[in-house]
C-alpha cells in the first residue's frame, strides 16, 4: 500500500485500533519493532502479520526495550518496543528507565486489559502508566480506536523532539479490537526554543576573558546532531576538551586536544584540567555525580557557560554564568561564527600543558604477566575493527575499561548504559545496534555478571543470524563491587563470587552460537582476528584475573583531583 | 518557607499523578492543594516547601515545564484574578 492510502480520512473503510497502530507505525517509517506477544496485545500481533514492519521476537521483554534503545542510539531514529500487559509491561521498565536516563528516543507500546476491567485487578492487569510515570518523558493511555493514530504520532514527536526520551502508549484490548472509520491526525507543534543571541555574545565574552578554557562535552551533543558543530568549534578555537562517558567519540578519542573522559574513572589529564580550568564550556552535559565527583569542589575556579536544550538542566547542580538554552547545533555554530570573526585566543600555553599532561599520563599496556590484560585487549579490538567499530557495553569494570581504552572515532561508536548503569544491557544493545547498521562491526563488551542477566538473547542472535561479536570478559566475580569492597569496605568480600558460572563456550554453542576461549595473553591477537572474521554471531570468552582493578579511580565523595592509582 | 505555584493541566489519564509525583520526587513537600474544574483542563494551586535548603523553586518550575499538557500560570495573572 502507498503512504497516501494511510492519510487520515473520515471516509476510509473501518479499521481496528490494532490495524491503525500498525499502519501508523508504517507511515512513520518504522522498520524494526522489538517485542514479545501476550494476551492483552494479541490484536496488535494479529495485525502485525503481513505488515511491512520487521518484528524481532526477543526472549524477554527487557531485551526488547534495550534493543530498541540501542537501535535508536545507532540509527538516530525512534526505537520501538512492545509488550503485553502486566508482566510483559513491567519487564520493559528497566529498559524504559535506561532510555530516560540517557535521553534516548523510544516509543513503548503496551497492551492492557479492556477498559471495563481496568481497576478491577483483572488477570495480568497493571497500571503501567502509573508505574512508569517517573521514568517516561510522557505517556498516553488511548481510550478509543479513533485516537490511535494521533496518539502514536504524538508519542513519536515527543520521543524525538527537544531532549529525547521514552514515551509509553498503553492500548487497552477493547481499543485494539474497536473498529472505526475515523482517525484524528496530530499536528506537530514547532516548540524548540530559539537560541538567544545575547547569550551567545556573553558566551563569547566569557571565552575571550578566560585564560584556561575547557570544553566539557556531554551526550547531548550527539543527540542534538551537533557533533560536527562541536568539532568545528574546537578546531576554530583550539580549546582543549574533556568528555563524559556518553560523549566519547564526539571528538575522536585519539585527537590532539581531547584529554579523555572526566570523572570517577576519568583520565588524570582530564580531571586535572577541569580542576585547573577558569572556564568550562559545558555542551549537552548535566554535571552527573560520576563526572563531577564531590560537586562542591568540582572545577573550583571555573566560570560556567552551559549549552543545553533542556532548561531544567541549567543551574540544576551547578549555576551557570552564561546559559544558552536551545538547539545545541544552532547555538554552537553561532558561537563558532563569532569566535572565527574575532582574534585567535591566546591560550596556547594552557592548551600545550593540557596535551602534555595527557601524553605524560597515557596508559601503559605493558603490564607484566601471562594473563590476559583486558585494557590491552579492548584497545586492540577497537583498533583492529577501525572506524566501523561500535561497542555495545554492559555495565561494570569492562565498561570502564572500554570507555578508557577503546578508540572511538564517532559518538555512535560507543553505546553504553551511562545514566542508569543497567547490567544486562550489552547483549540486547548489540542486537539493536547491529540491526540499525548492518555494515558496522558491532562488538558487545560484557562481563560475566551482566551477560547472565540477558543471556537468553543468544537465542535471538541465532534466530535472526545477527553477526554480532561478543567479548565476554570473565573475572568470575562482580568485579566493580569486588573492587569497592577491596578499597572501601576493608576487603570484606560479600556476595561477589561468581566462580560457579557455567561454561560460557558450551552455553553459547548450545544456543547455536560459535564460541571460543581466550585464557592467555598470547592468544589475544589471534582470538580478535577470529572473532572479527566470523561470518555469523561469535563469542570470545576471555578469562581474566579476578583481582584486576580499574585504575585510576576517584573514591566516592572525593574531588576529582584526588585520584587513586593502583599497582 | 512555602510557595504557591499555579498550574493548568490537561484532563488526561495520569496527568494529576504525573504532576504531584514530579513535585515530590524532585524534593518538595506538598503542604496544600486546590483544584478547580475548567472543562478540558484543571487549574491547580500547589503550596510547596523544599525538603532541604538545596531545593530551588526555580528548578522545580523548569522541571514542571518539561511535562506535557501542563502549563505554569504566571503569578501576576493569579494575583490580579484574586484581587
């Protein structure tokens, strides 16, 4: 059918709410939907059969939400997941929260019991709209079939506009069955705040007055399509930069002037530059506590110029001397234009000091021993995969090692659960990212703890033949918790031992996924080649020493200058 | 010290819960609430008090502005109405 056939028309043949949902998704250009059927969403699944939508049947609804999230991050489109009422809907929750915390555009469609049964504790009835209120950008309970197209269009608009986020659409079963010839369109409002050019002028003045300016780049830059704008600003001014976890790759991680990640597991150069700086130009970042350390002592000498699309982030944790609220690309481009029109900045000594500090503090990869050194392995695989490398990380030590040691050429190359820190993200995220961009070399980097949380998605990999590569870094423990117990809880190791893990190679093979083991350092290079050359999905089970820690580290509650360095 | 915020919300599923939940989650006690029916809308006066000194009413206002189907009403309009 052509797009014109779906134009809202009062004379159209009657269609069910479920069919209207599917046709609206098609009209919005949705190609992939991640989901899992059940009683209260059966009319939608009935309408899905024969549609243009590719439905990916996951093995747990949390996998659907995480895959949709990563699909959105990699494609720049809205991710879509669906589930039935009750347990199906509640299983989406961690994924919805993840998308909220990292500002990912996602539409989550849940079935619900028929409206007459709502509020009666019916079978599989949950007030999912109420349950998810604090973790959605918006939510809509659709009360009639005629409202379905407008509700879906509004959900998509809200999910992707301004600061993106997840939108829940709850469809009672009677609405899915109800037929109507009527459907209301949704008129898309143009509600983006315009950039205030007086504020841009004030930002320029602040930068020209500064002796030690620094750009603090956040995940909002990629989301706002401002990557090129920020790169141009940095080129034009020569101001050194630090990056948050979610912004790695916005400036290529090996670029001159990129000092690395700031914060708890940041680089020494980045953290010291922030503490020394007299002006932070904060672009699409939100002063997260993992980035700032002890907030009261964060960047104590710095004035703040804060660019964000979300006015509620400005002044939330650190007051801004200059606030530029609006589209990041427009704001940064306007600033760059002004900077280019004026004299070059006189900051060469400061910029040189920063770069020298980054070079002097560069990580060494020559740790003694025969065992696998995870930082070196992760660096090597990212370099071997080149500019097409995309890491879909789980949460834990391996996530921090990936952030610190992988080379990222662009921000879409690093997909990680930053704000929520949700273990179990890595495998379904890898699936979503690979489906969003089949040409990319997508590598899931997981630990043994997180991998077990969504290990069932190996079946999804096999079912659709998705050639995802998995590096499973196994220290047979909950490594980051173990590290904190060692350092901050007097080595009182409590409930972190996972040495009874299954044989992951056998598990993967049982799912029909090729797998092999890497135990020693001299197997690493061949193993990486084998993994990257595999035609289908492939898992490398990498065994490391449980005592390996992530260094450096800013202890909790300390300021970012107080970094600990291990042996 | 408490302050009163005047808000108009759409009469949509969950809208009241969404507003009140946000105010409490962002660190404010709700000391009083008045609600009036305005056809498709509800007009609400919320008397709020920060849980600690770090809670800033301006920040809360900007958080409320992020909600959909919710509009803060200018204080002046409310004052002239009351007069």
